[in-house]
């Protein structure tokens, strides 16, 4: 067969497999999204349409991959968690990584008009991604806490920054005002100067977006468990959330 | 800073770097594309609109990444070659892989309507991808030859198969007719039964699609070299192509 | 500096790091040890001198590397376990692997005469090794159980095999007698034919060799914990051992 | 079978394979060899007995592994090169690495008394090791040049340093005298102060030790090629050596 002379090159392919029984996280980030945000006049500090589109794209990933049961997103990033025991794609790392990143990207472009109706997408955006492994429930939860703290810190800063700018400060002045300040200072600033109680700001902006699969009885076939995908903007740092949904981290 | 308690989780991130001075190939493949082809009534054995959309998406990858100088595609797959000496993204494997796969996917959805005008895309398609390394020019060329031989073998088979089906055979009958047959048999079949000279079939179908960067003098600034992206459907197995474009594999 | 022209080659070195917070096992195996056993007329089915030399070499590894707290060996293999939290050598995989394999090998040759006095070592023996990662206490314990079951199965087989041979059977006949038989059959054979109660055979042969670090108060400085290395031939499959030494798997 | 309950743990083993058709280098280094040198009163700046023992241990590696055709050593390090095309151990990285490091270590201890006769080895020394891959002849040669330049630079420095110390300087004074000086200065110092022409110093010390396999006709069976292992202390940076032994880098 004509192919055989060259098919030795297949031996250069490597299928790195992920260690069994560790939590698999795929995190993706928008590439050059500040430029993308500007070109499409996204609202500052948060564009709800864009966040909803991100959530919807993440939902498509959860719908498509049974083994992906949890996702957390904020700003232009999203993290997907696959069950510790999953054998999806034989745990081949590149396959898992690219399937999730590609589907998310595809959904983002495909559903754009659903969330942005009149705003035309000007060019194809893209996302990069990476796989991260967590060997224990605690380290996985700490990872998710890390992202949610990041969401809070960035959102508080950006809320202050853009309110200062919108009220007449130059970006440089706003930057100088906030440089090195603590959380308390920013809360005071929001309240004193702009009459805003930070804790009343939309939870989507303060807490990010969590999607997870919740088991329920199948109405048609009661012996079967089906999963519905729930979207929430709760605190996922405290144990309360995980106690309420104790099936999430159990094997 | 609130973040620090959790930021230890960052130490679980691994940035695998690609060995210096080897050719880097990223190959992506359509996921479940037979279903996608059916749902969108793509033409058999080849849908020119889809191939042109694939080529256009590949072009976007070459335009975006300076270091990606060559691409070869056929059917629902595309391979991208990055310069041996490239230091793009510090040669981080996951970053290179996901950036290319994500951008290609995004372009495929974004430009769909340009090539399919009236055909609505029904759901977001996706691609998986992998990185393959080739240490020498010879092994890289053998890889590309392997893909072009694959294009030929599949296209010849599919051309026969679908002509048989279109002329009344059941898929099972067509399959049985072709099972285990050689290239010569298929050429005869095409000629005797359908009056088709295989070598007159469109080159795009028989040879696949090659895109590469060709240097030329910048008309405005003659001391500068600019690159134009050339699309061709030539034979890339024989040395002729590589001799004609001898700069491609030189460092 | 003269070196600089070539020092770029250092960039080809890769220091793969082991995922944090997983148990690290290094298992080493004798290379071509049946030939080595024959050349040095080691006793069959077990040579106590050789097992004691293996144990002593393992002890040197535990003495040298603080973070290596447990070892299990049988026949010509030994497994070393490093603490989940260890940061030894920055968790560089090749460094950890080769340091342990090299030191064990060195000790094996160095202490040979202590255990084999009159038997001259004829040529330098060697060991290969590999790193295996276990993310949870359960998987680590299952690994060790796997090795101890292997010890039992092999020892029972070999005991029967060599008794048959020593009592006049050819190796082929002994092999045929034992082929496909179960544990019960072998126990009966030992008892009926050779008057041996398998459970009375030396524990070192039946259970292999476990070395671990046991904390105790430093007599000189009572606020300090020192570790003594304990050698035992117990069952490490059942929980009893692990309950008795509950500090071993706790962080 | 009793084993099966635990044998799932085998799935945690990973056999990383080395990319085909790249040069494989295994470099090993003495662990804590300054302490070892002191404890065994090795001569400064070079102990010929130790260098010869290193060479002899390297020779054992070349004798044992057909595919290992070249080795270069200096001080307490040795680099082994395996043929680009080798399929030894299926190119499994850990296996290749540990077999070479373990055999070298074993030989070092085993042959100690041959080279050190009256000097007792006090404790088992060990070596760490790593695998480095070079995709082209040029990068491999540059690697070897890097090591030989390193040999020269260190030997010249150490020769000066120990002569200064032996002639009455404190180590600190010797260090200060040499700090930041160039090759020329050191050559002058050796000549002016100690009457030593650096280029007359033993080649073993200045150039390190190269071992390689040289093909020759088998006297008994002229149609067969046998290899003899040649030891040399030549310059391996210039092309002369490689031209003279042009078979070494040819496939």
C-alpha cells in the first residue's frame, strides 16, 4: 500500500495520558481580549452580554462532555473540571484540552448574535487553554477559590477604576488613586464618592459564574438519573456550597 | 493580599516546553464531521465550499502567527508547520496547540456564511488537535507526504464509492465492490463505468490544499521582506515543489 | 567567555517536575538477575544473604534521603516511597530517580562482602528504575499490596518449583506440575509431598521486607523528634499495620 | 487471581518514550564529590586514579550497550551518546537513564580497588543523571564542545588555584588572585610563577576523556564488523576528530 513508505512518521506522535484519579481542570483565557473588548465597544467594567455568552458557551461544553460536571468563569476566562475517575478519550491530554477549547470557541462565535444581536462581530476571537491537575478535593477547591478571589479583587478594582474615569479622571489619575490601596479603601471610595454599596453590585460581577450538573430523577424513567445544568453566582469558597451539593466531589 | 492563601495552587501548573530546533506540526481534525456533513447536506465525496472554508481558516492562522509558514489540509483536517527555530510563546506546547486550534475553529464558524451563504450553520462544530515534532527536514517532508498520500487514497476511494451509490448501489454494495482493491482497479472502474479520468478530477480534491508564505520585496520599503500567503494544490511529495521554494525549509 | 558560544545547548535540558502533593514511588529492579543469581550460585528459591543485602542497601537510601520514609522489597526489586509534600530536589523527576537508583546500586556492591563474605562478586550488577505517582493514600496502599501479593504468589510458586526440582523432577516437569494450579493446590503439595506448612516458612520469604521510619523522642534533646529505621516482614495489606503506624500516611 | 484486585495500580505507570531520530545523551555527575574527594584524599587539581576509574566505568557502559557508541568525561561527570536511530528499550526514557547510571555506579565501586589499590573506599558514592536530546549533528557536537570547553576552563582554573595554595596562599587569597581573570593571565601566572607551560600538562587533564567505538574487520569472520573501544584525550571541538572518524555521526 502506497501509504506504508511514509507511515513510519506516525511513530513520532505522542499521546500523553493524564495520571489516573486526579481532578482534571481545563482553563481557557481570551487571547488579546482587551483589544477585542475595545473593538466591539464592550461595557466597562463588565459587559453582561459577554458574560452571558461566556456562560452559554460553557454550558455547551458541559452538555457535550458527560464527564465535565463543573465550570467556573469570570471575565474572559473559564475553568472546566472533569471527574477524577473519568476515562474520557483515554485521558489523552491534548485531546481533552483541544476538544474543550475548540468547542467553547465555536460556541462563542456561533451564539454571539444571540447575546449581542445588533453588534456585529468584527473578527474571529480565540482562546488559549491549559490542563491543570489537582490530586485532592482540597487542592481542587483551593484552585476554584483562587479564581473566585481573583474575580472579586479584579472586579472591585475595575469598578472603582471605571467609575473614576467616567467621573472625569484620566486613566492615569484613576490608576494613581487606587495604587496599593486595600479592599476597605475601595469600598469606602465607592460608597463615599459614588454612593455605591459594593455588596449590592450584581452577583454575576462580584462572584463570577458557576455551572454544575445537578442530578434529578428522570420523570419518564424514574430508575434513571438525569442531570440538569445549574447556573449560579454564589460563593464557592465557603463550605456551604459544597455541603449543599455534596455529590459534586464524591466519586 | 487575600489571594495569597490560595495562590499556592499555581504551582500545580506545568508549562511543557518543546525541544528546541525541531519542526513543530499542529494537526487538527474535525470532531464528528460525518454527522456534521450530513446535517448540513455537504456534497459527496467533496464539498468545495467546505474545503475553501477550511483553506480560508488556515489562512487566518498563517496571517496571525508569523512563525507558522506552511499548512497542508485535506478533508476535515489541517496541519500547520512552525519554523524549527521559532521561540513563539517560549515554545510552550499547550499554548501553541490551543491558540492554533482555537483560532482555526473561530475562523471556521465566523467565515461560514462567506462560503455557504444560504446554508445555515445548525450547531457549533469543533476540532481536536495535537502537536507532533519532527527533528529533520526529511522526517517533516515524509510527514507531509504521508498526509498527501492519505488524501489521494481517500479521495480515490470516496470518488468511486459515491459514484457507485449515486448510480444506484447501496452503500453496502459499494463497500463490497471496493473492498481490498488497488489503485489501478479504482482508476479502471472510474474510467470504464463512469467515463472519468481520475487525473482530470480537480486538483483540490486529489492533492489537498497547501498554503505557504512566499517572501517578496516590500514595494514601499525595498529593504524589507514581506510575505504573501500562496494557496496551491500541487504535489508536495516530489522534490520539485521544495526545490522551487527552497527557502521554506532553510533556517 | 569561551563557554558562551556553545552554552546555548543548555536550553535543550528539560527538568520535568513531579505534580505536587502526590505520593512518589521509585521502584527499582535487578537487571538480568537470573543470570547474576546463577553466576554467583545464589540459593533457590530465596537467598537470605542477598535479601539482607537488598534490605541493607535500601536502609542506606532511607538514611540518606530524609524525605524517603518507607520502602518495600521482595526478590530483586525494591520500592521507595517519598512523602507527598516533599520538595526534595524541587521534585525534579530524573534527579530523584537517579539519585535513589544510583545510591542503592552503589550500596549493593559496596556491602556485598558484608553479606556474602567468601563469595566473590564476579561483575558489577545493575538495577533499572522508574517513578510512579499515586494521588491518594488508598492508591498508594493498593500499590504496596500489589507488590506484597506478588511476593506471596512468586514465593509460593518458587518454593514448590525448587522443591520439586531438588527432589528429582526436571525443570520442565516441575513447570508442568504447577501450571495453572491455585494457591490451595500448592499448599497441599508442600504439605503432602514435602511435609512443609507454607505458613511456617520464614516471613522474610513470604512477606518481603518493609523498612520505615519510626519517630521517637531524642534522648539528648527531648523537644526534637528523631527517626529510627525499622525493618519488618509483616503483612502490609491489612489495615492493622497502617493503624499501628498511623503517622506514616499522615501529612 | 489474587493479584487482580490491586493490579489496577499498574495503570499509574507511565513509560515516556523519547522522540525518534534525535541523539540521546545521558549525562551523569558525582553527588557531593568534593566531600568524597576530601574523605578519600584525592589529589588536587586532578586525581589520575579517579579519572582512570571513571574511564573504565564508562567503558563498561559502552561494552554493555551496543547502541551507546560515544562517551565524553571530565572531572566527576560523564556523558554517553546513543545512536539517533536506536530502538533500545523501545526508547523508554527512564529505563535508558537508570540502566546507564546504575551500571556506571556499579562499575565505579566494583573496580575501585583496581585503580586505588591501597586506598579503602569509605562509603558508597553515587551519581545523578539526566537525559538530553539533540535533534541534529551540529547541536550534538556543540554539546560535546560545551563540555570540553568546560573541562579546559575548570582545569586551568584549578591548576592555578591548587598551585597557589600549595605554594603557601590561603584558599581565599588564591581565589582573590584568580577572580575575574582571563585565560591569558592564568597561562602567564603558571609560566612566570611556576615555570609551567599549560599546554604541556597531561592531555587527560586538559582535554578530558573520550571513548568511542571504532569498527574493524573481524579477523575470524571477515564479513562481520566488530567494534573496539578507543580511549583518547584529543580535541573533539574541531572538525578534525569528526572527519577522521566520519562513521560516528553517520546513520
